[in-house]
C-alpha cells in the first residue's frame, strides 16, 4: 500500500520563498490580513486529511469501484468514500476559497491549489467528487440569476450538495456543436430537458444530499452548431422554494463506464427524460458560460497529474532506497548487504529525478497560476487583472497538457523502478499510471490544448501574450546575467527562449499559408513551450536556493542542496528533449498529410 | 470490440521483397525446399487462427481473468482459452519451427516469428501459454540429457504439455544471484526442490495435460551468488517411464497476482514443497543454460509489443476514418457530413503514423532477427553462423527494449485517438496499453537491456559487433549514394551513423574512467541505436518501394505509396528524437549521482 507525506516544505518554498505570495496577496484588498503562518497551518491540516483519511481509501476504492442499482438509478461509491466526504464537509474544506457572501471562507486560491494537489496525491478518484462542485459553483456564480445563486451556491459551498458538468454525448465530445439534448420551455419559465449524456464524472453517487447538474442543451429552433447551445441547471432532486428537497427530477444514471482507471469515481451515463431545469445565462450562450468552468477544470486536471507525480515519486524513491538488487557497476556500495539498494544505479536515479523535477516544476507553475487567479478575482487594478488574465490564458493549456503528459511519463517511470512489482496491483503504482491516463484526455484532449495554445493564445494575437511572458524571462536572464553561479541555468533558458521566438515566427508564417500547419506543429510546440516555462521556474528556484545556501553558509538546509541538484538534473537531462521537438515541429505538415486517407 | 486483419501483405513485403528470405533460406540445407507460396499459405492459416479464434477471447479474457482454487491449487483460465489451445495443438502450430527429430515440422523461424506477431496482436495473454513452452523446449534441447529430451521434447513440441521458466523469487528478480530455492540430491539421482517462486507466467493452468517447469535452484554447498545456481526440470505431474503421467509433484500454485494487464495469463506464485526434479546441464551452470531461453524470450517480448502496436494501429486508423468531430483547421473536408472524420487533423495522423512506422519498422527488424536465428541454427558455414550470432547479440536488446518502449508510446497514442472512448474498457484500446506495459519489465527490464547493449554488446568488445552492423549501413549508404531519390533517406541515416560512432567512442572513454557512466547513458544510447537500426530498415524499405513504383509505373500498387509516405514520416517526425537523446546521453553521470541518497 503506497505511503504519502504531504510536501508541505516544498509548498512553503514555492509560496513563500519563490513567489512571496503573502506580499502579493496583501496588495489585494480581500486578502490584506493573510499571513504565512495561517497559510501553513491550513495546509498542514489539509495534508493530514489527505494522508490520513483519503490515502487509505485509494487502493481499495480502485479495486471495489462504483456500483449502479439499475432499478433505483442510485450509485454506491466505494466503502469509506461517503464517510470521508462527510468529514471533508464537516471540516469546512469545500468552502476554503469560496466568497464569504455564500458562506465561504474567502481564503486565496493558492491555498485551494495546494490543498487539491494533496487530495489528488492521496486519491484522485475521490477528489473528483468535490472537485467538480467547484466548477459548477464558479459557473453559477458568474452566470446564474440571483434566484439560482440563492438556491444553489450556499449548498455547493458547504459541500452538502455536489455539482457536475454535463457536456459530452455519445456522438460528440470535443465537438459540442453536434450535441442534441433538447430543452423545451414550460409555461412556468422552466425547461424540460430530454437527451443522453455520457462520461459525466461524479454524475451520480451517494455522498451528497443533492447533485447540481450543469447541462448543455438546445432550445427549440436554436441555430445549428456551437452557437445554438444553452446552459441549464438541472438538480437531481428538485428544490422547493424553502430550500428543502422536492421530488426526484428525471435525470437518471442509466449506466456506469468500466474504465482504465479512476474506478472510484462514477463516470455516469445520464438519461434526461423531461428533467426540469432553469436557464443559466443567455439563450444560445451556453458554451462561453461553460468555459468559465472549463478553464478552471483544465487547471484542475493539471493538478491531478501533479498530485499523482508527487505520490508516485515518493513511493518509488522509498522503494529504490530499500530494494536490494545487483551491485553498482562501479563496485559495491553497501558492502555489508547482499546487494546494493537500487538507487545506486544511475538509470534508477534518472527515472526518480525525472518524476521529481516534473513534480517540483509543476508545483511552482501551478501555484503561480493560482496566484494569477487570485489577482484576477481580487485586484482592484484593471491592468493587473488584465495582465494576470493574459498570462493565465497562455499558461492554462500548458498546465493541462504539459503537466499531464509529464505525469504519464513520471508515473510510468516510477512503476518501472518497482520492476515486476510495479505491475502488481497491491503495490499501487500501476493505479497511478492508469489514473494518470485520463488526465491527457478529459477537459479537452492534449491535442486540443496544443491547438488552443498555438492557434488561439499565441498566433491569434501575433504572439502578444507570449511576448509578455517572454519579457518576464528576459528580465530574469538580464538580472542574473552577472551572477556567475546562475550561468548554468540562465544560459540554456535564454537559448531556449530565442529558439521559441524563432520557431513561433516560423510557424506563424507557415500557418498564414495553410492553417493546418498549426495542427501539424502544435503538440511539439506545446511541449517546447512547457519546457521554456519549466526552465524559467527551475532557474528561479535555483536562484532562491543558491541565495539561501550563501546566506546560511555551512549550516545550510539540505533542502536547498536537493533543489539545486534537481534543477541541474532538469537542465542536463530533461530540457534537451526540446532539440528533437523543435526539429519535428519544423518538419511541418507535408509528412503528415501526404498519405491518402484510404491508405491508412 | 477491436478488429484485426493479419498484416499478411506487409509480412510478405518484408519476407520476400525486403529480405528475400527464400533465397537466403535455400542456402541452408534443411530449408532447401522452402518456397514463398508455402510460407504465405502457412501465414494465411496462422492469421485466420489469430483473428478468428484468439481475437474474440481477448477482451472477455481480460475481464474474466484467471481464478485459483486454493484447495486443489488448480487454475481456471478464462472461458474459451482451453478450447482455443486444443485447436492450436490440433492444428499443429506448436510444432511449426521445431526440429523434425522431436516431431516438429522443421519450418524456418521466420515463419514462427510472423505467426507469433499475429497471435500477440490477437491475444497477448493467451499467446504466453504456448510462448513459454518454446523457451523450455529450446533449453532442454540445448542442455537436457537424452532421457530428458525423450521424456519432454515430443510433448512440448506437440503442445500437449506446456513449459515455464521459474526464476524470480520475492527478494530477487534482476539479481538472480540472490535466489534461495534449494535442491537436495536424492539416492536415485533426482533432486527434491524446496522454495518459493513468483511471477511465473503460465505457471499453472487448465490448458495442457502437464506443465514442464524449468527451475533455478541451489545445490547444497553451492558457491554463493550467480555461480552457484543450477537448473532443474520439474514437471507438474511426474512422468512414468512409459511416458504416462504419475502422481502430482508438490510444486503448487499458492497465489495468482492481480496485475495491471495480461489478466488472461496466470502469473503464479509457485511453492515447491520437496518437488522432484532432475538436473539440466552441469551443476552450478544453471544461469548460462537458462540464458538460452532468455535470449529467445527477449525477442519474444519485443514481438509481443510489435503485435500490440499493429492491432492498436489498425483500430485507431479505422476509428479515425469513421469518427466525425470538428472541421479541419484549413476548412471543411467532408462537406456533406455534420463534421469531418478526425483523420483530417494533422495530430491525429501523427499519432497514427507513429504507431504505423513503429509497427512496420519493428516488423522488418524482428523478421531480420528471425532470419539470423535460422542462419545460426541451420547454416553449415561457421563464419555465417558467427556473423549471425554477433548481429543477433547486438540486436536482441534493441528488439526487446526499443520495440517495447515504442509499443508503449504507440498503444497510448492509439488510445488517445479514441478520445474518452479510449479510456473505456469495451473499446479495447486501454487493454492494449495495460498489456504493453509489462513488456518493458519482464525478461530483463529495459534498463537491463540497455546495459546489456552498451556495456556487454558494444563496449566490451570495443565496438566490434556494432562496427559489423555499421558496415552494413555504410555499404547501403555507399550503394545508394548516387541514387537521387534515395538521398532523403540515406543522408539522415549516414548522419546518424556518424553520430552514433562518435557517441560510442565518447562513452567508451568515459566508461573507462568510471563504469557508472555506462549506466548513466545506456537508456538514451539504446534508443538512439534503435533509431539507427530502424532508419536503416526504413531506408531499405523505401528503396524497395521506389524501385517497385518505377517498375510498375502508373499502375503501381498503392502499398508502395503508403510505404514511402510512412518512411518519410519516420525520418521527418520520429528520427529527430535522437537529437535530444544524444544531448542527454552526453550530459553524463554527474547530474544523476550528485544528490545524496538521503535527499531523495
């Protein structure tokens, strides 16, 4: 059974030493009182909940899965999930970063980010139940009527009710313009929804009193395609004017998917048989309204793989220090033992350090993005809000796709460290790989993310958002230009920055001639951009660590030594991947499109 | 449910057009009569068996798995497995490439290679039952006494009995020197074996009358470590002098592993409670004897991933042509339909072509290696046998590790083509990914393969084997140097060849100073070497295709067009990976070893 120690020290490093979030947050009126000690205390408690309550349910939850009672349409979640959720609600965790107006604690998003990383490390399948509620809450907050807000937000905030996003149908996932679920207006201003939704995460379960479904559907005579889609809120049980639950709404779970992983989460087929809903936002403007949820959800998916990468690393590192097998090629190291621990083997270390560098780099990026959201929500400076929003738009597809691709690589490496035991369910490592796989698909496949990055975020405004981020990098490189100890980090960073600029220009010109050139290069491009962003954060982390070492002298905390070694590993062994990626991106469209479809 | 069409045309291309195996085989006395028509007919029948009998059992077999009756120690395989095996035996397939002396058909190994690729495509878990028998058979053939051969080989040849390799114990996998199973000599010349083995594939089942276990164990007072290990043959049921089955031998299945994949294969824990065995080969020489099996098994594991890559590709390509979703960025292609088939999207094609290029490249390499084995076995020319043996020694770790790593990448890509549906069990794609994962681990992890390649096969003889293969490449490059149409293939091939030579020299010098440098670079090196070998075969395949196109003119078979497009894709989009790998390999040991073990 895997173990998990919440990485509080590293989170504190990112929050306080790298990003100095308390100083940044103090500039935001609503967070003026926040201090580091409070933040650390919250995370310590959150970490305890993750490690003590959720982690023990992860492996059994995977083995048991969810079960549907076809007669009642009710779903039973794995043993212990319901009780854990009750504790989570009791602890006030769902309300952590929600506005006080609806009963929330109003703490910054950076804390919620760290909390969720730990929940995901402990149990991704469980964490999706409260995780989906956040999106529903934000969406209703942004687009709901006062009535809808009053009805749903307090219960979603407290977590007594949970939420879902109902988008996908059997014939459409990425292409929501094709969706067919219908909404018929009723005399009382409500709508009756009829149709079939699939792949609805946390779509039915026994953990909450009610489930608030946000459903995309078409009004009668809606325009075809994506401009004819409206958004509705459809509760599992209707809500009476006094807030108590009324009769069951006919939105029924008619099937659960058998999946590669996240078995503990109910992936529901939902059949709407004239279910009552109310319109959220404007008619036919459902897709943009839903995208409020989608952007948060994409960051959330990156966070899932960040959590898996961390926990897989921790377990693989522990195993590598214990497992005795063979001798180092350079001669025995543990001479008193029958063999050396496998951590003496360079490639075992390479696999471990890959996971570690991806976890720590991902953590820095993800917390940075959470801070951008805090600024977007709470700054009273228009320019700062705009700047944060631009940066976040650029970084969101990178968080989603780069961190989840890295999570796939990292969890697979960590499985490999266990040798044959990694393939056996009881060790828990193969579950991390299976769970990690979905993160590359849902909330927009990683190909879709790459098109979003290169097509919409980079090329569509002539690289303005990219240049903005590039200026941060250039300023940092400039600043450290005279710091001898930083050359090993800033030189490759600057070099990659130049290459990305050149590549972007080249791709922009190609795309001008043929839009499909974007699709041919986008996945490689995103991975190169991801490395540029990681290289920037790794260089900044190295700077902090070097400064602390200098400051502390001989008594320096070994945490900084480890940080520097991991930074050096990142630049030496992971960043070079960009050389091949850039070549592949530049090879363009022709090698992909030349072959006639019939020949595949 | 996945579909599968045996790739007979592509196999015939490799056999007859690329390698001209019939001409090569005719030089080997025992295969003087072989002709292409016979070979093709055998493969057509083998393909039918795979597609019609095995494929339908693959998905249900994964879902049902194997069950152990703890009282009787008997294992029940999934529904239909037993009956399919009976048909396989009835069809004479186990005997295909076995020497006629023991009842085999004596057909060349190249045919068995192609047969097994198809069996693996259809059902890897099932194919492991007969697959393991081959190793046992070869091992007894090479090292058994006349008595042992007479007792076991005919039944293993016909497939009435199956075989296993019993190496791993709970505390040792890679490091067999640590193994503890004991063998006590008895007055009658037999031995009583006592101990615990784990991870024994096909270790217990209901498909054959008897199971022939080849077991590594220690004799009393054996030297410690790997030089004190002996090999024994231990049947599940003792065999009477007349060949009939006697009493049950106490080698019991005491547990089945719950694994990530290959659920249809019984991965057994075997407890030996004084089981009767006889010594195979010399005392204390068990490990080298077992390695006869291991080398064949490693090629077999590469073949498993080759099979998975092919079948995953076929299904993803079919899905991509049918699934309608979104429009091409460059404008609608299927204007009469609500959306374009997803094969219009460049990245979908990139994922498909990656799988295709890895499948076809892997097939060329694997059949080439099988032909080397035919030469090793059947040539009467010492030099030719030596040359084949040297080449095979070099290529075996590449087949094992490069093809299985590629299989992991390819099956994951093919899953991704299905979007969310790829994650759902009923589509069958996620099973391919789970099944593919074990191939990177068993029969020597891919890290072990890389050390075998760089340390033992390349550096230990100062690159002699590598140079031998390099001369094949150089000759080809030289030969095509004036062929204008071939420049796009031979130039990058020659360039990579030069880089590998340089890298090898550099690593050899580093390793001279510190043996751990081998471990630091080996995995990157193997992948670069794998690309060099693939580039060689892809260039040769392109040459054949170009020649055929020229010969056939306007009526040219579109098979050759597809082959050329796939070759161009390989050089444009996959080969560039080597740029990053070479950098990473050259970055050396320090970034891996600098961090103190305690800081992990």
